[in-house]
C-alpha cells in the first residue's frame, strides 16, 4: 500500500536535465536531436527567451551545430503559428554570426536572411 501512495519519480528527458543545470546550449542540442517532436524544440526556444538565455544557447556553435539550428528554422518557419518565435531566433542568429566567421556559413546566412 505504501508503494502505491508514493509518487512515481518522473524520468526527465536529456534536454530537461541540461535545462535544470542551466546548460542551455546542451539543452538545445539535445532537443534538436529529437527530430520527431518539433514541439519540444519550439517550447525550449520559448523557455530560453523567457530566461534571457537564447544568446547563451546559440553562442559558440560549431558549423554543424549552427546549420542544425538554421535547418530547423527553415523547416518550421512556413508554419504561421511559429513565425514570430522563429523570426526572433533567426534575428539573434544573424546578429551573432553575420560578422567575421570561423566557419563558412555564408550560404546559410543568406538563406536565413532571405526567409525573414
């Protein structure tokens, strides 16, 4: 009877564990790995904006990590429900990565800029 009364321990997803530890970049990377559930990524992006941590999550990305975020934005941007959120994320990305780059993302930047 006691076991039935005890609350079940909820198993957190990897992105939730990283978010609880304030590891915003890792949380976004983990959420982007789960391509089947784009709602998770969108909710996480909203949460990062609320926490003022979007810039932290998007900073110091490798070219492949950067392209993963850009590809997600390009994939979901046509959906009107998410446009304002994704335009904000794209704006931050363009601000952060439009200067001198360590990697050659000119094509991704111009594609992203043309979408917004």
